[in-house]
C-alpha cells in the first residue's frame, strides 16, 4: 500500500528544484518547489524506530550567508533532504554514530558526525582546487582550461578591470592586453567611440575592427553592455584561434561574457559611481589681454574691437556631473538560476550640450531538466540611449577667433558674421539629438545525448535602431544667413535600423580515454542574416519654432522642390560549416585543429566560398619528469600555431553592378524624369582579404608561482587587400573598380607578466606588466593588372591645402611621414629645406615628386609607437586596497597641425603664444615639414584608485566597499600639442594631431558597491 503527498508551496524569488528526493526518509516540510509529488512505501517508513534522532540545523557559505539547495544525506542510507531558502534542514538519523554528508556545487563536500547534537551548523568552504586548474577562457563555441589552450588568448576578468568609470566596455581593459591598441580620438566625449586595433593594421579599406562576440552572439553591439554586468573579456589574438570565425576573424576576436545566474542564496548587488571632470590640457593661445597688447604693439595686424572674450572657455561645461547606478538580483540552485540587472547612466561631457542618458535592462535565466540532461539558457538585454550630440565641436574656431570680439551684440542678441560661426550661440539656437534602442535576445539549449556527447542549438536576434533629429531655430545663424529662406527654420529627421539574426547548431564531444587521451571536439553550422535600412528627410523655411523636427511637411522648401529626402535598404547573408578538435596526451602534448568553410553573399560569383584552416600545438613541459617537482619552474608551456582567417568587412553589393541616378532630363512627354545607369563596375572575382599568421608562445610560472606570464612572437601577412583601382574606359563602364590586389604584413613581440611581490596576511602587493612592439609593412599594392607604387594618408587640413602627411611606398613601413626636411630660415624669414643632395634651398627649388628617384621629399619619421607598455600595481592592507595604473607609448612622432596653422603670423585670428617664441622667425606661408614633427613619447598615470572594504556583522548586508578614483592624473611628455594619448595611432593614417581636438580632461570619481 502506498500513499501520495502533494504539497503546494508559494514560489519565492528563486524556484529551488535542486533537492534530491528519494522515497525513504522524505521530509516534505523541507521542500519548497511549486508542486512536488512523492510516493513512499508505508512498509519502509514503518521500519523507523524509537531510536531515530531528529536533527536540524543550518548551512552557511564562507561569508556566513545561508545556502539553499544543499544536499544533506545520512551516509550509508538513502535518506536525503535539501536545505530550504534560509539554509535550514531537518531529518531523522538512525543513531548518534550517524554521519551527515553535505554537498553543493562549487564547495567541498563535508562530513559531520551527529553524536549527541540535535542542532548542527555547517560552514561550507569553496572548492580547494588550485586556480591554475580552474581558470577557464572562452575560445569561441566553447571554453577551455587555460592549461589546454594552444593559441594566443588573453583573459581579463572583472577583478582586473579599470575602475575609473568606463564609457565603453573596452575602456575596462585598456593597457591590459598586450598587442591590443585602444585609442580615444574623441577624448572623454561621452558620444565618441574607441578605435580598436590588434597587432597592427591589416587592411586599407576593409573592416579593421575585431569581431565582438557577446554571450555567443556574433557581431554583437557593445552598446548593450554596462561595466557591472561583465564577467570577463577574452581576446583571440592569433589566426590559430580566430580561424573558427572565418572571414570575420582577420582583426581578431573579442569575446565578452556577461554575468549569469548561479546557484546560491538570493542576492542583491548595488553599484554606483559619481564623476566630475576638469579641463586638463588647453591649447596655449594668447589670452584676450595678450592679444590686445600684441595688436597695440603692431605684432599682429588685426583690429582690437574692445571686448575681451575667452571663446574656448565659453564652450566648457563647468557643471558637468556624471553618474552610474546598477542594481542586480541573482540566485538559484543547481537546477535553476537567474540574474537580472537594471542600469541607469548619465554621462555629461566637458562640453556644453554634450551628453547621453542610458537605461539598460538585462535578464539571464538558466534551467535544467530531463534528469539534468537538458539545459536551457535565455538572455535578454535592451539599452535605451538618449544622446545630445549638438556640443563637442567648434574648439578650433573658438580658440583661433579674435578674442576682442564678443558672442553678443551690444543689445544682447547673438552676434553673427559671414566669416565664422558663433559656436556658443549655436548651442542654444539649435538641437541635435539621437534616440537609440538596442535590443538582443538569445537562447541556447544543450542536450546530453550520451556520456561525452552533447547537442546544442543557439539562436540570437539583435536589433539596433537610431532615430536622429535636428533643428535650427528661426533666429539661428544658419537660418539667418541662408540665402533661399532667410529667417526660416531648418529641420531634419533620420532613421537607421540594423537587424541581425543568427542560428548555430553544434555537436560537442568530450571524452577521456584510458586516463591518457583527452578529446574535446565541436562541429557546427552557422547561419547569419543582416538587414540594414533607413531614411532621412530635411526641410527649410519654417515660419515658427513650434514643431521643431516633428512636422517636416510645413517647411516652405518642400513646395519649391528644395527639400531633401532619401532612403536605403540592403542585406547580406553568411553560412558556414566549422569544426574544432582539441587533443591532449597525458596533459603534456596538446593539439588543436580548426576548419571553417564559409560562404557569403558579399563575395563575387566566382569566389562565394572560402576555407579557413588552423592548427596549433602545445607542450606542457612542466609535466615532464625532469621538471615535475622543480621548485623554481612551477609551470612551463610552449605553444605554436598557424591559422588562416579572412576579412569580409566591406559594403554590401560591392561585387555587383549597381544602378545610380544620372540626373533628371526632359522627356518627349514634356516631363522631367530621373535617368539611371550603372554606377559601379562589377567584379565577379571579388573575395575576402586573407590573413596567414604564425604565432609562437611561452606560458610560465616560476619562483613558487610568484612570477607568471607569457611571451608571444608573431608574424602575419594579409593578402588580397581590397581597394578601389582605376580602370580604362572602355571596356569598363566606370573609371574605377573594387578589387583584391595588395599585401600588408606585421610582426611583433608581446609580453605579459604578473608578480606577487608581497603576500602577507595583512599586506599584499602584486603587479602586472604588459609590453609589445610591432613592425607593420605595406608589402605591395600592385599586381599584373594594377600598378600603384604608393598610397598617401593622413590629411593635414587647415590653411594652405597641404595635402597628406603620410606616404606609404610599397615595401615600406606603415605610418611614415614623408615631406620636406627643414634646413632653417633665410634673412627674410623664408623657409629653407634640404634637397636630395643635402643642400639647403628655397621652397620653390624643392622637387615635390613622389618618384623616389627624383624627389627631394624625405622620410621624416613614423607615426606608430614602436613600443607600448603598461604597469599596474595593486596593494591591499587589511580592509584598504590601492591600485595605480601607468601606461605609455614610446618612440614615435606626431604632426602638430595646431602649431603649423596657428604658430604662423599669416593667420588673421588668435595665435599660439609660441608664435612669438619658438616660431618667431617664420615670415612665410604655411608649410608642412619636419619642423612641426614632435616626439609623441608619453607616460600617463592613468588611474589611481583607493578603496575600503567594510567588515559587516549584520544580516542586512553581506559586503560593502567605497572607493575613490582619479583618471588621467598626469602625462609626462615633451609633446607641446594636445594630449598625445588621444592622437590616432592606429590604421594607415595615424599621427595627425587635429586642430579641433576634444579637450583632454582629468576626472575624479567616488563609487560604492553594496551586496545584500
């Protein structure tokens, strides 16, 4: 005879389904699932006698918090219960000699003898497994123990992230990954992005950005991420690892893993910071009084209008105040877990009308079922961003404007003139905003078919929508100076929608054979589809300012055919078959094989498919007998890898004939109609750029694991570079074609070191060092059909129409400045330059030809730093922690275009102070030469963070930390222009310090982290 117990319990914040229930000893009072049906035998239950002891207690973790879902078993019997939401349990033990076994994922199993106790408290300890055996890195379509990795992968977890308040997820790892160069040419502008380059330039016109993979979503948008939601960032640096991503792996792969729900008690975490920024580096122009004095002395041939205005300072937002708040909740059991977070961020720039407000929500749910053979994971994230993009510019014109003028007329109205823009007035007489919503959803199901064989399917959808609007009031300078609709307002609207879909089923095999042969393999199929569409419209002549850009049809320009509108739509698809096999023998000898076969709609008809193989090997030397018990060398692994990747990052339909408008003409019916014709030459042979890369590496830990690190040496060559080449007409319809022709290469060395200098109970000090060096060469730019001996980059801009500063010849290094070699000035202050024979001659005697056999132009230096380095020091004293982060760039040149233009008295506005110092001898026109090249070498104290961790003895909070951080505190450099760290040092046209750079700022931040 059997009886059934059904218990209905209200679900709490976590649905605990981790209890292991067997019939005998079932204790329904300790169960808190939704519905639980248990049958047990009355006959068996009747065997319990009067000698049974009723035992209860609580299980806590290492922090003293209760742990639900812990399995409590009477050893040697089938009696098992699970702790409830408060970590409590209750069961019957047959005797005082009974032993209770407590087990939970992530913690050591503990055994406790009952004895005479009826109330037991157990404190679980985290697994004692050494960190070296559990550090896991993402390698694409799976993870590997770091000891098993044979390619070049850098892993950065949340504990190593910078703490100075990131504007972009990559800010968190700046200076942490050797070979990864991150440059913010927009400075601290909250609406600017980060320039990313890994191991040098690899393309001319294709995509140079690494592939971002967020929680398995390919080509994911980093805008979805907030710093407190990120668990770790892994960078696949070489081809032997990135080949698994085929034509998207040329520039490397950055895999970002967000925080997920974990088994454990329900938790709340609140993280926040508040930041204030201060102007750090202002162009050294004459003050208004100094300018007026120079005018009075006749040194400047300009007029003193009687005002004293600091136009540059008027654009500064002195009341800037940024803040970030993140609230997350998480919890679960080994069967079901969740994590949800809500983030609010308000970033205000140092410029007026320059900021963004963001709201981000993120949800992760994990569930097991089917006797733990089926696992499901769901992620949903959405970011709502309102950006004010009106401010952030105008720095050059305001710094160089005659400071005896004013922004206002005597009657208080804004002053306008036809020779310049009143940038201050523009900030109050115009609007320019972007509303952006980015959403992603993904799901993954894993099914254990048999032991060691798992089938998975992953699907994702990403949607990014931009809604732009701008308006210029009737009284704005733009409206007042418009000749067609003077005094009529201007409005525009624009939308962009990008949608990406991905489906990737995989099979994974993981088996250990005869305790010696470890095989880890994955095979899969990938389908991706991307669609882009958008529209824009603008109109003028609005007679009032009531509707702004929300009623475009009311403008007068539409009625006379002078309004504008446009739209677009395009799509591309990609399919691939891929596989990877990792083999290890005795954990000593490691092999990895990768193959990806990929096809894409962007490629020409004759090259739709490509193969991307890779092979790498590793030797754990420290596992050999001769090093097994070596006290000095604790771990030593040699790696070698070779892989082929591609670059399909070019525009859709680039290989096809496209139609374009040829203008409107009068047709026989008396009407004007648009005409169409081919706007692009087709290229059926167009294909991906192909990179071949060899990497050698060494990983080590020595001196009792105090010093650890890695060294990588690589050589990579990218062939079939994409660019536009001139074509004859006929036979071609158009004068140019997009084709694969050139080759670019790079080679370098990367070093990463960690050292535990001091490790005492109350005081700890450890440091991390990264360093890298690189040589980047444009090997060729010609073939039998197209002949191009050089390529120019780096537009100088400004006065004088001076062209490009960088000329890269075939076989030469990327980033070389080519120009005139300064030889001095003559008695009249005119330029003198050296010709190819070393003679000082006038400018009009210089041969400006690009022909190396004739030209007087010379190689003046290189704009790419030869060395990058960073040094992080982490100190901990009792509850205090201190981090000091220093990084630098060395041995390169920067062209100071501000000095070139505004250090010359030819200019009609304000001038640099050095115009009457260093540049006082110039009495000639603007000229580009090495006279304006300066060393860009700099060392920056980039972050200093001091924190305090509170010791809490309360049930209301489990942890609390407060910290203060300073960013960009000091820069040691001889460069006289803008902050050299914000000057572009990536791509093919680096080293040009623009005249209108966003101001460099020094920021101070106070943050709080609390766990409940």
